[in-house]
C-alpha cells in the first residue's frame, strides 16, 4: 500500500470541527439578527471573481502580493476574492436600473489572501461586510458607524471594551493639497501613515521628514488646524462624533492617522480596536467609497460600509469572555438494551424529531453503561433506554445525566419535557 | 477615463441578490433544522484543499477534466474542492483518536467544478453533505436513506414527488466477479452503466456487448438472480427496502444500474430523482465508502453518506411549487416628513430594533408620498411617518400598506403590533 496521505489542511486555513463551527456560526447568527433589525438584507456571490476587477482601484499591496490569482482551463484569469467591496460594486452596477436605492445590504463569507500565517492573519478568513449604498455623507455615515457599534454590543461588548477610531480621507486630502503634494507624494504619504502604528516613534519621525514643508507635514497641519479648509473638514468629523454621542455611542474618537489600506475610500474612514492591547490589530473598519460603483459604468453612486473579520473578532470575544456556547449538540440520547430494540427505538426517536427535538439514536451493540458514557462524552443532557418494555408500554424513564436522577414519564410527554429543560 | 469594467460575474457562477439568497438560505435553514433533529452537527473547511487528496481515490473524470487546480505563490498545488467527502475523510482521520464515534456530521457549502455551464450544472454550486461515520452497513445505511427522505419531506415534498433508486456496489462486484472480470473490465463496466441513463437503448446494447459472457453481462446476471452469491447480495438490498418501508418510506426502489461516479463507494449507493421527468438529473445521492478514511492512515473506518446539490434542488422545488418565501425584507418603514425629523426618527427606530423588529429608516429628503411608494416597492408591510408631532407625543399612526388602512397606536405598543402582524 502507498504512503498514507497527510491529514493537514492546506497551509494557513482552518478546519472547523462541529464545536468550532457552532461557536463561529453562533457569532454569525447574532450578527445576522442585529443587521436584519437595521433593515439590512444578505447577498452572496462566488469567491471566484474575474481578476480585472481588483486591478483598477484597490490596495496595490493586495493585488501585487496577496491575491490568489490563476488562469482557468478556458484561459480566463480568476481571483479568489480578497475582499467583498469590488464584487458588491459590480453587482450593484449590474442592476442599477432595477434596484431600489438606498440599498442596505450585508454579506458574510470567506475571503482569501496569500499572507504569511500569523496571529490574527490567515489565508482564508470570514468577513461580515455591511454597506449602505445610494446616500451621501452625513446620516448614512452615522448609520454605518452606529451599526458597527450595535454589532459589537449585540455580541456582549460594552463601550469600555472597544474604541472606534474615526478619520476622513477628505480631511487628509485637503491637508495634502494645502501643502501642494503631487499625486505620487499623496499616495506615498497615505501609505506611510497607514503603517504608522506598526513603527517606532523614531522610525516614523524619520520617514515623515521628506513630507514636511517648512517643518510641517499634513498630520501636523491637521493637529494645528490653522488652515481654514483643513479646519472646516475637521469640524465635519467632529459633528459626526457629536451626532453619534447623542445616540449613546460614546467610544468614537478622532484619529488623523487612520487611513485604511484600500485606495478607493473618498470620505470618512474608521477602524474598531480592542481596548485590551493584547489584540493590537483592527477588529474591523470601513469608510465611504463614492467612486467605486462607477468603475463599472454610469454615474457615481455614493456608498459607505464596513467589514469585520472573524479571526481578530474571535480573539476579541475570547479575551472578553464573550464567546457563545456550543448549542448544536443533541438534546437526548435514545439508548437500546439490545440490537433487537433498535427498530422500535428508531420509531420512538422519529416521534421526538417531529416535535423538533435534536435526538441521537444508538445504532450499536454497546452495553447500556457504555452508551451512557458515550452520551456524557457528547454533552447530551438526557438519556432514555428504550427496550422491549418501553416499546410495549406507555412510559419511559428519562435520565438527567448531569445529576444521574431519573424520572418516569409518559412517552408522549417526553418531547415537551426535553424542550423545557434541555 | 478608461473603459468601464464588465459587470458580469465569472463564467458559470451566480450572483445572489438578496431575494435570491433569502430563498436559498431559507432552504438551507429548513435542511439544517431537519438534520439537527437527527443529531447531526455541522462542520466546515476551506474550499482550498491540497490537490493530492483528490488524486488517489475519487472520480477520474473530475480529477482530470473538472477540477480547479493551481499552484500557489509558495509552489503548493491547491484544488478548489469539487466535493466534500475527501475533506471529511481527512478531518476525521486527523482526529480519529479524540473523536467519539459514530460521528453524525453535515456540511453545507460551495463546491467547484470546471464544467460546461448548462441547465442544472454550474461551475460553483452549493451542496449539503450528510455523513454517518463509524458504523457498518445495516442500521446506519437505513438511517442515511431515512434522512435523505426526511430532508425532502421537510421541504414539502411528498413520496409522489421523488424516488430513491437504490443499488449496491457489492452486488455489482459479486456479479462482475462471477463473470471473472479483470480490474480493467470492472472499471470500464461501472463507467458504462453509470452513463446508461444518458444513452439510447441501442447504444447501450452495443456498448454492453463486449462485457457479455455467453450472452450475459453482470446486469443481466443480477436480473436473473440464478447465481447464489448474487442472489444473497440482492436479498440484503431487498431487506433494506423492507426496513425503510416499515418506517413509512415507500418510494425506495431497487435499480441495478445506479452506480454513482465516484470510485470510493464500497456498499450501498443511491440516487434521488424527481418523478417529474422535466428534471432528469439526480437531485442527490450517496452511498457507503468504508475505505476512504484509511487513505489518511490507520485502520479503515466504515462510513455512509449522501449529498444534495442546490441547483437541481431549486429546479425541483420550483417545479413542485415548494420554494420558500423571501422572509428577509424589513417589517416596518420609518418615514420622515422633513430632514429635521431624521434624528428623532432614528431614535424611535432604535427602540423598535431593540425589540427585534426589522426596521428600514428613511434618511433621504424624499416626500412622504415617495417614501410610501418606496416602502411598497421594497415589500415592507407597515409604514409610520415620524415627524415633530410624533416625536413630541405618545402616539403614532401605523399604515398597513397592502390595504392603506391606518391605525393610531401608542409608540410603546408598535413593536408588539408589528411582531404580531408583520
């Protein structure tokens, strides 16, 4: 016989065993519920996208170094989506005449980036994307940040657990224009401050120097607010923070060095951070991207949105003891004293199933003692041994495994009992 | 400005707009609920798999012509999973010492095959895989077929709507051995009868001729049942059909030409078909594969499972008028007479959201008449115009858009009202 195959998954991706998946899908269920109360509806698309849609206006780092791009058997270039926004813009543009704007849409799914696997970074991760399309800045920006806040709240996080760092690309652009930056200087400067948090103060001081004019760079200009245009844009950001505060959202702070990696942002940008510095990576973020949809033709459609990744989110929930419990385990184990009892036990199990109970049926010849041990190992709370006596009679004994207490119950009352207690 | 990008998705895959996704995810929710009552728990894995796991024991047609396989930036060969079973076998083998057998697992997710797109066939489709691992033939086979049956029942299908065609690879093997087929003849013969339903009777007669011995081929031998070993295996299939019938499953029929494409099946194999011949493709199918897990090392672990694809399933549900309704639309639209009312309206919307109501907030300066038209277009059943009077008072007027009837209601009673009627 040949060498056995390796049981490892592909490098940098995860296998989700049932308990892992129950936890992650519990998080998604909570997020879906919150988003639906905001009137958002879920859409989906294939992870296989035409490669060209990432090449015109996204993060150059991602396109050049981090995409999974290959050529199919028909010579088409395919990219496994590294993010959802270009797909969203494509879908919106395709039906722009039929759709009722504004669109309130979200999508939860996997994204792919060829990165070096490390804490908080994998080659496949799950992301929740939430977008409000067809409304200009102002109320729409406030809604998107409110929703990001509500999602964390609904997962059990309080305002002390996370911070929303808010900035405006427009503000940065006005400041860069006030210092007469060329296009090249603008993209170089944005890339620099996007990496600021990963540098020492010395390194940043050294790297910002070439961008200074008379000793002042755009960040310093924003902090000084001596320039009228810069101050005007700054006041707009402040107004948004005040509006959110009036809604009870008090953990939004202005941070002029928040830029986000993607090139397509045009207005506000924001990132969500854990207040516990053990998780230094952003938990999510987003911003306004008014030009992206029109890359697919037609007039620009204003849009704002955000995304939350699962890897850093799970770290955050674990740190704050907010991980949901596994709720997918069966509620009752139907054991059988002997093999001959299985047929009748399966019929009894069917009556419980038709009442919506999650039933695990024994189909083995294990002893009843071993079946009870098996039920305990599986975290199943109730056990019934269903033999010829139970098949012939009207009652069964239901055992609560946590306490080993047993109770006689009419068969037709088992479903209600389990529904109530399991 | 450069040419706009095309809005088409990649060839052969689908964009799911919210109404489309609500329908498909409604089907998945129904399937998940049914499977959980059988004690099955969901697992997941990345669609990116190491290419080698498909090359040893799966369908040769799929590996050679239909996989998406590429080389990553680190020179690893990656395949986008064309099916889930090899991944499942890998995951089970990786934790075989820790897991409590039997495993009752399922997974719902996308699969990828480079096929010529046509009715019922796409390059990306969703599949529900259900597997019972660690039990030999007999009760486990009966459970798996019962579950396939229950899934269709729970989607609203009756026994008149679909048929389960059952066969046994063992039976075919015994018949082929009785005629002393070589390995090459065996795989050639299996491939031939797998394609039987796509051929005319004449074509099949011509192609089976080389496999006849004294005018009889394995299928004819099975039909005759003159050979004792063949008849013994046939009786086992019959017993399974009787067992299912005793459970009220009456649409299982023996079909000796059902083989399934994959090479790894070792025992029963079955396929589910629409009784309406407009949908000639199998709606799903599966079988026993006792050897697959041990390809990853260790002793063989017996296993049986089945899968249902979404493309043919949606065709089936549409044909029989069983498609679920879209339930993701918001329940109420909060309109605003003027822009100044938005802040207060958003706070009112927040109180409804905290009661779990799906609320769509107007953030535009459209007239109230246009907002009502907008709500109708979005299939939102209720509408409230929230102006300064409503903000100051205790009551609002709630409009039922289907009838245009209006009702005055205390603000704090709106959530309960909408929950009850929307």
